[in-house]
C-alpha cells in the first residue's frame, strides 16, 4: 500500500457494525493494481453529516451497509436504476461533488442464484424486510421465481415488500419450510446479540434443498454450518460480499480486475 499522501484517493464504507471485509478486499486490489487509493470503514454517529463529508471532502466512493441503505436515499443527488428499482442503496459514487447511488447487492444475488443453478420452480422463504431483503426479493422476482414468501415481524414493511413483487408475507416462520431458505436478517452476524443463533430452525434446514445466508461475517454462520452438516447446497454471505465489492470497485475506479486478482483479494479478505 502506498504511503499516505495528499494525492491519494479515499473510499469509505458506512455501517453500524463495520467489518474488515471491504477494507481488506479493496485495499488489496489497490495494491495489486498499483493505485494510489485507500479504503477505510466507519460507524457513523450521524448519517447526514457523514454523507455531507463524502461530498465536501471529495471522497470518491462510499459503501453503505445496514441499517442505512434506505435512509441514505434522501441524501444523494441521483439514483441509478439499480437503486431506484428497489429503493435501496449500497454504493455511492462522488463525481465532482455530485453523488450518484447504486445497488450492487442486487447484482450479487442475481449472479449467485444463476451460478448455483437454483431452479426457479423452487419454493422460497426470505426472512427479513430491510434494504438487503429488497435486493434479494427483487433478484428472485427478476430471475423467475414465483413461489416466494417474505417472513418479517414488521407487518407494514414485510407486507409492503412482498406485495411490491407479487409475493406472500407472513409475520413468523410458524413451522414453514421451502426448497430454498434465505436469511437476510442480522441473526448469526459477528458482533451482534444473536451471533450464535440459527436464523432458521433445524427442521426448516432439513427440509430445504438450498440454504442461503447473506450474512458475510463470519463466513461460516451458524446457519451455514448447520446446512453443511445436513449435506445441503449452500450459498454464503461471503460470496455476496465478494461480488458486490468487486462491482463497487469497478464503479469507483473504472478498472475491472482480472479473475486471478479478484481471487487473491478474496483470499486476503477471508484470511483475517
């Protein structure tokens, strides 16, 4: 990594629970590509002030994580169709003080469903109703899934999300099962109050054919460990993190790394 200097380009991430995933991934690629850039994670105490800082300090890129993906929409100048379509932002690009917002979570979910060849006639349960859940449900709809149920305790947000995409809503799992189960809640997330908890009960895991947890840290969440132990096909949040971070990197820098460079950055990220 180059020594800090006045010409260095800064990118940041904003999250209530910052991790080193993005920091290690982006900085490793900057190093491989000999870019005079640096990436730093923050837990903002005031979101509006943080975004004003992005604009005022000329910070080139800003990743946005839970719980800010929806609140940040009012603070940018323009929404790319990827963010406008699902009312959720995970990436901001600053060009001469103008902030354009994107959503690369959607891209990651879409690619992983396709690369894992998940049949679109599978029944699906999606647990969660926040910004990442919006990206997930939109990707399911656009991929051709039709039997999808959103599980969310908040009646207003859960039902609204399900109805927006023509799906069903339930407040609780209540013994429900599906071929594909997806966790889009903080359950199992490192640093959270439920880091050791299963987001789905064991009977739902046993009945599923594919288990997908979008939680990226740890890479092996309790849900993923239980699913592997049950011999299920799994899709991990670490995979989501790599793809969405790569697309952010391209938006920020205009450079698309080679597959080999991405694998090296991914290995470095996961070795922490």
